[in-house]
């Protein structure tokens, strides 16, 4: 499992029509083969200025490579991301070896 | 749902015993009431120097506040995090209004 995330901010005014249009178009990324668990998120920590994040998962590196090479992704990056994103940070994750997800519900 | 994440690097040499000890102790955070889906991750994007991340979810702000105030968390931050982490970035997320997680498996 590879989780690909990118936190970002847009050049558009907050809550503008342009902001909404960017986010709506980006939802098309979810339909690229191999993309799993696609999420659009609002970033709310006061310790970062980033306003949004996209998160998605891939079964393996080959699926991630396919995504990167897919025409919709490449066009989205060239036509929309490059022009409308003011700042971003990519962070990609794999499970830490020897750890397992601790799915506690925190009883007590 | 609030997803609390922190990407970070440690002062310890890579793959050292001290690095392993820090990560092992941190797994105790998963047992704090309200913590859901606790994960320890390795950060693998070449666009960031952060080596690790912790990710967890809370049902609401009250659960997140309880976590922040829990003695184990406060002691971990004061006794371990403050001394052993060289750099970190907190990013917290809530679902974007009007979006839903697009759980596609990318058929095709």
C-alpha cells in the first residue's frame, strides 16, 4: 500500500467559484485506474497554512506509476495544478515495517 | 471525523536502536481513549525530507481535545518528542464539504 497525499493552497479567493471548480474537476482523478480511497480534505491545523489536501492509495508502485502517466492526471497537472495552486507539499507513505494499524476505538 | 497527522524526522541515526525505541514507545498513543485508526508510516516522497508520520482519527473535536490532554500524550511530548524529534509538520484534516470519499478500485 502506498498512500499519496498532497497538501496545497490555491491562488483563488477562499470559497470562490474558481476554488469550487478546481476541486470539482480534481474529483476526476478518482476514476483513474488503480486509484483507491480518493479523498478531498480540508486542512484545519493552525500550524500549517495549507487549505486542502488530496489523499489516495495504490496497491503498489506500478499502480502509482500508471496514475502518474495517465492522460487525465498529466493534463490536470499541466492545465490546472500548475496555474491554480500557490503552494503544495507532497507526502507519500508506506506502512512502517513491524507496525500494524492499531484499530483501537479507545474504549474507556 | 478529524484526521490528525504529523510528519517528522528524528535526531537519531537512521535505523538505530534509539529510533526503534522511539517508534515503539509512540505506539502507546494508540491506546488513548478516542484514538482510532492509529498508523505509523514511513514517508517516501523524495519531495520531502520527513522520514516518518503518525496518523490517527477522532470522531469529533471533543475526542481530539481529550487525546491532547491525556497524561500519556503530554508526557510523550515533553519527555520524548521535544528531545528526539528534529523537525515536524502537523496537518489535520476534515472531509471537504460536498465531497464524498470516492472508493473506486479503478476498474479498467
